[in-house]
């Protein structure tokens, strides 16, 4: 099996179905889809159960410590050669994204496949994260949501450190790049990411800054301020894109949402 897709969710009845349908609408079929439900009580579980007749979908319900604890549970259950994550509310750029990626030759030579991500809020794009096309990247230049890691990487790093309830992905990416393993930049948009998750929520911004600084200091010692400053500059610059691109991406956003929402669930 080429791929395991993991969604960890708790109490997101408004958005979970959009994500599930986006995954199931992919015309690439060599994957398993694992949903970890953190004991939702708002109707999320009932939405998920509508899709249990899909053979490649597996559903597990249990209390978790935080998002990354849920993701770790999914990783431990995974069977795919590569692992990727789809957070509730996010959806693929189109229905052919996975087919385009996994038709690339010699993917087994790479430990990481990294794609670009489009952030949106409500019905508008508010940020584009494009990975710089250069040979040597730093951890802060890769959006974790758009990544496909070889499963063996999680064995080496021992999954996410759940002590960091907001920035465990930062910790993981630093550890990965310290391994100096090979990666492939896909140079294509992979996911529309819903603004308002753990790392993008305003109420968590101070916690994220504190955790990021702690993680970076642990790995870069006295140069951590310089590294964090470069990270902030990159984040600021990555928000800039031409108006024409924004118009096109907004159109694409609404078109893909319509494709997903118009699909009759009985056809799966």
C-alpha cells in the first residue's frame, strides 16, 4: 500500500464531512484512510459513521491527550509506505492530487515529499505557502500539512512529542532535517488548509511562540534567536502573492468546495 492518510478530530461536526469526502473523491485508490476520533460529543462521530461502508476507511474512537496524541495513534496503526495528514476542515486542491504525486517515478528514493499549501478563511484565500525551490531547506520552510513522510521516518524520530501540544510538528521537522535524509519538492499545491487550527488560531499564538522558542533553543543553542527571526521573516514573505493569483485561487477554492459538497454521499 502506497499511502496512509490520517485525520485526528474532536468535536468538529461543521467541517469533518468536507475532509472525508475530499479524501474519498481522490481518483488515486492505493491508500488507507484512518480517522481517530477523540471521543467527540457534538455529532462528529455520527458524520464519520456514515462512511464506514468504505473498505479503505478505518475509524477509531478514544480519548486523547491532544491532537498529536491522536496522530500518533494513527501512525501506529498505519500500513502505507508514506503517511500524510488531513486535518478536519482541510481538503485537497483537486481530485487528482494524489494520483499526480504517486505517479512520479522513484518515490521510494525519498523520505519526504513536500507540497505547497493554500490557507483559507471562510470563503477566501488569505495566505499561500510555497516552498522555496532550492537544494537545502530549513524546517520552517516546509508546511507540515502538505507533507508525505515515509513511514520509517516516524520509527526513527519516534512519532510526535506530545509534550508540545501546539508545536510538535515544528519539533518533528527539525528532527527530520537533522537526519539529513532525501526529500522531493513537489512544486504543486496539494491542500486547501482551513485557517483556525491549532497553529493558526489567535488564542494559541502566544503558546505557539513559547513552544517554538523552546524547541528551537533546544536544537540550535545560542543561535536560536537568529533562527527564529529567519522563521518569522519567511512567514511574513510567504504571505505575499500577486492579486491575479489570489483571484484565481479564490475561484479554485470555491470550485473545489462545490465539487466536494455537491457529491451525493450515497454514491461512495
